[in-house]
C-alpha cells in the first residue's frame, strides 16, 4: 500500500467517525441550499464538457465519484416532485379498484433482498392497499426469500398505518403459504391443487385448518393475482402457465431490467398491468395515496438518470466535434 | 318438505314469529299514537330487512363437466341476478348435493360480478346437483348482522369425467405438428445434401475487413468468447465463429489472442485456433499462449482483459458469446483504445450496450444463424430453415388476419382465444 | 449403451410432457407431477457437484500455495460457517415446539443471509451503476443511424420515467411531455420489437427442443 | 437492537464498502469480500436445496405413511437419478451421470417447447392480428405501428431470403424497431442499476450512519 492510500483510508475512517457520532441527525438541506448544490453540480458538468471538447477526457474515477455524489445528495434534499403515472401502472390500480371487498388475491413474491430496493416499495404499497380495501391476500413465493420479503412488507405496512394492524387477522385476512421449490412446475401443479404444493403454511398450520383457504382449491377460485418478480421464475412463467393455461388475471411488479420484456404481454392483455422498477413503484404509491420509500428514492433516481443523459450528450458532442475536425 | 335446508327453515320460522309480533306492535302503536312512524327495536329490524333485501337468484344457470381435463371438476356458470344492479347481491353461493332432495351444502362462493365457478372437489363419476344462490348481508367487525339469500332451481345431475384429448388446445396441436414436421423435413433435406441459402450477416461480412485492418496496423486481434462454459449454446456458436476469424488471421499472419474464463473453453478454443493455422499451412505460427485461461471470476476476468487491452492496444476486438455485466467494462475499454469492435450475444440485457459501444453487433438469433452458416452443419441449417418456415407462416397469417379483422371477420381466435 | 439409454430417457421424458399437454387423462397427468419431484431432487444433487468442485479447486490452491491462496481459505471458511448454521438451525427447528424453518427471521442463518449475503450481492450488482455512467461518457456514441435511434429512445425513457422529464418539458401541453413520449415508446415500438424477438426465440426453442427430444442434438451428453 | 443487530449492520456496511472499493482499484479488501461472497453463496444454495428439495421432496415423501406404497416408492427413482449425478466425480463411471442429465434436458425440452410455443409464439401472433382501422387516430397509429413493427422485426430475423427490394426495406424498418426496443431496455437497465445503488446508499446513510430518517 502506498502512503497516499493509507492516508485516504485514514481519512475515510475519520469521516465515518464524524458522521456516525458527531454530526447532529437527521441531516437535511434547506430548499435554497439544495438549489445551490444542484447549480454547482451543473457547473461541474459544464467544466467537464469544456475539458472533453479540448480532448482531455476526465478519468474513470472522477466519473464514479460524480455519480456517487449525485446519487447521495438527494437523500438530504427535501424537494417534492410530480411523479408521472404510466397507463400500465394505472391499469393495475384500476383492476385492484374493481375488486370488491372479500376478493381473494394471490400474491406471489418472486424476488430476494438484493432486488428489494426496487420491489419492496411496491409490495408495501400493495399490502397497504389490499388490507385497506378488505382484499384477502394469499402469499406465496417461487424464490426462497420471497415469503420473508412479504412478511417484511406487511410489517412495514402495519408500521406506517397502525390502524391496519387491529383490523387485519392472520388466517382470516391473509395467509403466508411460504416458498416451494420447483419454479414453473409449482405454478403448473397449483393449477390442479394448491394443497398438493403447500400442505401447510409458513407456520406449519395445515392447509385445511386455515379459514381463508376453505374454498380455495386452485386458480379457478381466485379473483386476481399480483406477482412481484425479479427474474426467472417470475412474471413470464406466471403468464405462460397461470394466465394461458388456467385463465387467472395476473398483474405484475417487475425490476426495471425485466420490465421492457414484459410489455408484449400487456398489449396482448395476457397481463393486466405492470409496475416497472422504482418509477412504477412511485407511481403506484401516488395512485394509492400512500407515499413510501419509492417516493423518497425517486429524487435520487431522477438525478442519476439526468447524470447519465448528460454524460452521453457530452461524450457525443466531443465525438462529433472531433469527427468534424478530422474531416 | 320443500325447505330442506335447516338454516333456511329456522330463518323462516323466526321470520314468521317475529313478523307476527311486528304486526301486533304496529297495530298497537298505530292505535295508540295515531299514524306516526312505527317504533321498531334494533334486533327486530333485521328480519324486515331480510325480507325486503332478499335478492332474486341468478338466471340462466348452466352446469357442465369441465372439458379437456383429468376429471374432478364441474363448471357452473350463470347470468347475473337482476338484483345485482341495485346492489342487493353481495356474493353468489354455490350449493351442492349428491341427491336432488338435499341436503345442499356450500361448495364455494364468488364475489359479485363473477359469473362462473369451478367446483374442483367433484369426484369423478359421481352425479352432483347444484343450486346457485344470490346472497345479501351486512357485516360488522367481520360478523354477519344478517343474511338473506335467493336460491335458484336445482340443476343436475352432472358427472365429471376425464377426457382423452383437450379439445381447447386443438389449434395448438395443429400448429406444433406443422412446425415440427417442417423442421424435421428440412433437417433431413439438409442431411441428404440439399444446400440452403442464408442471407448476409453484417457482422460476419465485416470479419475480413476487421482482420485486414489489424494486419495493416501491425497490431493483434483479441477474441473474447464470453464467460459461460461449453454447455451454453452461445459459447458453442462462438467457437464456430472463432474458427472463421482465426483462419483469416492465420492467412494474414496476424496474431490472434483468446483470453478465456473457463478451462473447458480454453481446450476447445485452442483446438479451433490450432486447426485454423494448420489449415492455411502455417502450423508453426501457432503458439500455445495465444489461448490462455485467465480466471473463472467475472469481474476479475474483466479487470484482467482491461489491463491487456490498455497495454497491447489491439486493433480489432471480437466479443462473441454469453456476456453479463462485464460486457460494459470490456466494451468501454475497447472503445477507449480506438479498436474496431464486433460483438454478438443472445443476452437481451447486454445487447443494448453492445449496440451502443461496438461497430457491429450480431443480435440474438443472428449469432446462431452465423454459426450455422459457417459450420454448414445440416441439423443447424435445417433447423434454421424450419424456423424460417414458421416465421413465414406467422407473417402471412398476420397480413391476412389483420385484413380480415379490419373488415370485422374474426381471425385471431384461431391462434389463441382471449 | 452409454449413449442409447440417455437418448431414450430424454425421448420418453420429453414426449411425456408433450402428451400431457394435450391429454389430461391419467396416467399422463401423474407423470408431470412425478417428474417435477424428481427434477427437484436431481437439482439438489447437482449442487453437490458444484460445491465439491469449488472445495477441490480451493484446496488445491491452498496446498500448492498458488498466488492469492489466502482468499481460498476465506472461501472455505465462509462456506463451512453458513452450511453449519444452516443444518444446525434446520434440525433444531425441526424438533422445536413450535417448529420453525432454518431461514426464519431471527435464526443465525438468517443473520448471515441478511448481513453478509445480501449486502455483498446487492452491491455487486450496484457497481454496474458506475460502469454504465463511465461507458455513457466514453463509449456510447451515435456512430450510425441505428445507434442514434437507440440512444434517443433511451433518453426519452430515462427522462420520461422520472419527474425530470416533465419538468424539462413543462412548457409543452401535457400530452406532448416527455413522460407521454416514454409511455408511447414503451407501449408501441418496444412492444412490437420485443414481440418480434419473442416469436423468434420461441421458434428457436421449439426447434432446439425438438432436436433434443428426437435425439438429433446430443452435444449435452459431451464428447467420446 | 442488541449487540448482534448492531454488529450485523457494521459488518454489512464494511462488506458494502469493500465491494465499492473496487471502483478505486482492485484491492485486497475487494478480493476478500469477493471470496466471502463465493463461499457464502455456494453454502447458501447448498443448504436451501437440501431442505427444500432433498428433505421436502424426498425424505418427507418416503417417510409419509398416509400415502400409498407406490407413491412412497416413486420418489426413490428421483433419488437414484440424483446419486447417479454424483458419478461425474469419477472418471470411470462418469458416464452414469448422463442419465439424470438426460432426464433434466428432456423434461425442460418437453415443457419449454409447449410453453414457449403457446405463450410467446401463438399468443403473440394472435394479439398482433388486430383490426387496425378502428378507434381514434392515436389508437390507429399505435395499432399500425405495433403490427408493422412486429412484422418487420420478424423479417429482420428471416435468414433464408436475401434482404433486397421491398423485403430489404422491411428488414431495415425492422432493425429500427429493434433499436428502439434496445433503447428502452437500455433506459430501464440504467434505472434498475441506479435503484440498487440507491438501496445501498439508503442502507449506508440510514441504517448504518443514521443520517436520514
């Protein structure tokens, strides 16, 4: 290790110490300070543009640092933004609104903690909505960590709205069937019988002694299915089997990487609606009037997208000006 | 007795008792207080509500064995009760019995707005009778304050049976048979020596130029075969293309380097490159270290390649195979040293980055088509032709279908009923 | 024998699935269920292979003192720790009253999962955020018409899906704002393009599956 | 939050920073974090597969006395196939592992063939066959573009005819549609990666340092 690096590490440790133990919390920048910060960031980019036009590209590490800064700063800013709502998010909301109280909804949690930043906000908003409107939720997971994520989502929903906790009873209003291995084969067999795939719930209560599941033997007894998915098995499998074979109405919440590939299913009405990535989650929170994590994150997300767009523009301006010179 | 349901009987009995009490009360009150509003206590109130809010049953009920299944399911469908409009129906109950005289037990329920129910607990070969009832109720804290039910006639008996063919899937059956037949036909046609035309693929057409450029500049060519093992079809296709690239390189006497991340890929790649050199009559120009194993680790591999690029500044870079997140790092560095880059992958998430950062990109199926084209293997050529046949059928169907549908003639349902 | 039996197995199993799709009558409807369970059990054994291989490579590295061998020690230690707690919690939970699962919140296995596995894998993927930025600046060029289209579509989608897009175009009537453009791109050209790709992939999959079931494709069986 | 809770957060923060440090350069902390990641994830899946597959789908089945003898015997076939998979470790009897492999390949081929043909081919073709000239202008344009885009995109992936004339034009239009599709994927991938990083920053600033609520 070089001397510089030792100093850097030392400084970092010192910074952490100050941030953790000395600075008063929570930290929040006022509106004016936020605006000044944004303008300063803009000036940095103008400087980068000029440098790049001169043919001196900035280093990789500077780019990394800039991205890090523009992702972190918005956490301390208090700006409210008008979140755009896409039609596919609205149709999820509309479909949920059409369900009368007492409808049985299957919620499949097919993701794990690494993709939770994108999907957990949607799941929490969905749970709040469902409990608020008297929908009966049957939870399951095709990914081993899914049911745990569902549990966390329910706890966050209760925390945000304590009135729900009194109203909602396990076994009557919702049930967590847990995880079952077998990917798409699980869906296939659930089409015949839920009980064969889930002989008991997460707490080892036998299927038959759960009141909510009394008249639920397979998909034909359900009114709706909501799927939160981060990959395979996930939305594509639910569409291919539950929708195409068993005619269950399915809506989905997807990570942004997956979302574009799911759009053909929307147009063909194989999928009722779609919440795509963080922006889908934020829009859903807006529609259900229950702001949560996604609404908080969307500011950072906006900064990040803008930074990428600016970088592409700067790079291309430089590319074309050099091309012209060469001619 | 017609009211075979105990529950209903008790309701009726209570109804009679209470309504007579009610009339008595009314009479007394009207005689005492004149024509004032009747005073009714809360508990008594419900029974008048029950009569007043009794919904009409649903109409047009049909009970059928579920078609195309393994048995055990009976489908009940109906038209909504006329009372659904005025909000008198909250739920539909499906009542079932093994004999016409009952007793009828609840087999399931649906929310209002739903017009069918599948009873999945119908044993095969047993005749069942069904009634559908509209239910109206009021609830407080999850407990029923009152319930009122309008029952339909009895339908049945219906037996569930297992079928030998799922008629609903006949169109799929015909479709898959036609497609498979076409593929098999073309594979055997290719095997018997028939040659098929394959269109030009931009990335492959450019291989010669790209190799030539490296020769002119006197620099090396790098070929990155992705990070998946030999069990991935993309890696297999990549090896075929490597054979072609290596042949050009050997002809021009330009050095080609193949850093790999899997030991099995190393063995195969070495074989391909060695063969290319001996094919053009320069077996001595081949050095073992041209194909080398770096590491299995994804980012470690990317970092190592990064270093190689910066140091050796190759003129031409091929990235063909299965790529994940490392694609970005490799393509960026390749771009920054000004190399010509030709990429190819079937990984949908990486394709956009390749298109944006490389000069030519083989998109998905093009990769496999290129490998079929270069290897001339009959089974690959035949499959490709068979798939094209499928595409042609779909393309024609789309044209005809869109025209027919635009004139109001249904066509899409032959492919899939929605 | 070494090749014929596997080819026969593939044929029988594959055909059984095809038949089960069209014929709901028993015994075909049972086959699917049996096969699914076997599939799960085989997958459990297959992971043994990967694990044993990993341990073998790491041990060789350690004993031959190859470069970076201490990291191999770390691999083995972390593997042993999580496996130990997985089995310990699993069997303890089995005989506990009320019984619980090895991955329930509060178990030591869950602790490792939440505090070690999750941050590591999430951050690994998050690293890409930085690489995308760097590549945006240095490599993504509108070098031809196709790449230009791609970058333009990306702009509309990236800005239109977050509030920034509408702020930038607040001077336009609502239906021409960036978020509406993003909607249109996602629902019209993106749908069309994805659909073409989807149909193509489906046809490719049918032909590959057919070759495998018919035994024309045997590369999965390896050489010799 | 007890000691283990606090310790967990500090450990998670250290590992997060360790991975991020790769951005500066490849260093020992990153390598250590990576080694831990390899070991932990292999162990994690090993344990999960043991309990979810081997224990649930085999042990519980064969020891279940509520089902028929035949149903108890059936899972053994899977078990035997699974054990054969391990034969791959030996050079001599390695060929035995081809049986379970053949089973897995056959099962996926059989299932996927139908699933993909139905949902990704037939259903998608069916939903492309729509009446184009119905509704308002916006709908007509959207429907037209969907039909034309799918059509031309398929032509681009048509390999057995030369792309000349009208056919070549259609294929060019097809590649434009594909490029817009890739652009959309590009945007969404960026969104996804950024979200993950935002999640990590939220953890560092929120749960660890407590700077934000």
